[in-house]
C-alpha cells in the first residue's frame, strides 16, 4: 500500500513539475527529428550576417541590410512552430478576409510569398518606406500568403538554434504564437496573455493598423496614453486625439470608430477624462501649435476644413449630451463653462454651414446637438444685449 502511495506521490510531483515547466516556457522547442530539409551552412551564414544589422541602439559602420531573403528563410520554421502549438491555419480566403479586416488602409507591397504591411510612417515617402522595409527595428508586418500567418521582421537566430553537431531546434517566441492565435484563431486566452505580456504590440495594432474592434485593447491604449500625457509638464492630454483621428500613409482621413464607440460608452458622470481631452483637442484644429506638442501630427495642418468639422461633430455628439446629463449631478468634475462646439461656433461660425452641408456627417444626434448649441449661443447673446 505504501509502495502504491509513494508511486502516486512521485507521479503527482512529476506532473506538477511538467505543468510548471509548460506554463513558464516562452518558446516552442521542436527538435531536429522533423521532416524539414535545411541547409545548415546557409542558416549559419545568415545568422552571422544579421548580427551586423542595425537594431534599436546598435548601428555598426557597415551594417548588413536585410532583404526579402531574410523573410523567406524564416517561413517554414515559423509555420512548423505555430502548427505544433495548435495554430489552425486558415483557408486562403479566410486569411485574406482577416487581413482585410485587420489592415484597413495601410500602404502595402505584394510579393509572391508575402505582403508587406507598412506600419511606420517615417517621412511618408515611398523611397524611404522601401529603403527601410525589412529593417529589424521598424516593426512592419508581413502577411505570409502560403502559410497564412503574420509576423514582424524576426532575427533568424530567434527561430532556429543550430547546435555544435549541426542538429537544430526550432524556437518560436511565444508572443508570435499568441498574436497569430488571437488575430486569426480568435483565441481569447491568447488575448489575455497579450494584454499582460505584449501591450506595445496591441496598442500598435490600433495606432499603426487601425485595428479598433476590441474594447479591451482600446481601453489599454486610452488608459496608457491618458496617464502618460497627464504626467508631462505641462499636461498634454489633448494629444490623445491623434489616436482617434489621423491620416494613413495614403493620406486618407481615418476615424478610429472603435475608439469613438469606446468613448461614447465610457464617458460617465465620474469619468470625463477622454472627452475633456478631446474637448481641448478640437481647438488645436484651428489654432497654431505654439507649444509644439504635435510635431508631424499637427491637426491644424493635417486636416482640411470638412475633415475638421467632421471631427468636431463626432466629439460634440458625445460631449454636449454628456454635459447636459452629468453636469447637474457632478458639477465639480464637469467644470468647463461650455462645450467645445459652443466656443468653436462663436470663433468659427463657418463650421455650422459645413456640418449642415454634409448632412451632419451621418451622426444620428448631431442635428439636435447643433440646434441646441446655436440656441444656447443666441440665448447668451440676448442676456448680454447683443444683436444677432
């Protein structure tokens, strides 16, 4: 009986140690007993060359310039590693639709085996984008057509380890597995992991790719930058507007509707952080950036008159009803004298005509919001004894 109990205890201890090892493991390790045929000498050569590539703070005198070849050599190893970790490869049509949903209007460049999705604006010129297309520190994404997954530029040494006897193991960083399983297999467990361990990537999905469908990622982005901008001296909370409204690499006007919806659903009697930040942002649409807080994202220069009026309409359609609803309940928090729309219409009355001409930009409550604000301005004029 004691013997059976001892065996059971040993098995249980072994099981727990294996479980802990799996939970702690950050890479997929697949030994050489596999069907991949690789040229070990060529792999070693590429790994050595890549050691001399530019990366973050490392800039050698004669850097190795990665090319299409540096992506192609990765593909069979990443595909094998993903499959061994339970990644379900989508059909070509399913993958194409997912990528379309993920990448709304970024510049892309198609190759036979993959498509480059440019995520870094740099100076927005095509020549610069192409020059840095495969750089390891740029974070462009590559949608792999044949195997139907997506990766950034990876060092070859991060996916395959060559041993002294020329045997090898495939090592896939866990974040690459989690990203693909979340984005293409709809794995909520992997989203949970990414929210804890790969926050920069998730926020970059919104900022660089316009992926704004997941409220938990939107919350992460807005909370993070709201806090960061609040800590600057002086506070620059209004900069949060650059995530809601932007221009893509093709100079198309982009509205992050998922962020707008999050703002609409999460502006509450005790939380006006985001709507007040956007309140301040609206004035920068019409005023010079004297403090230089926007750089290349300067909204005064970035948007035309119609786009500016559209932005004002979106923000006002949330702020004006929120003031009416929440200010009586919490006047200390909702302390601004009036809405951004009120002040902007006084300073720039042409905004009204642009909004009406564009049929209120299809915003359901904007007609009422505009009329109520104009009435408020007229009433205040009467109180001051001004002519209409």
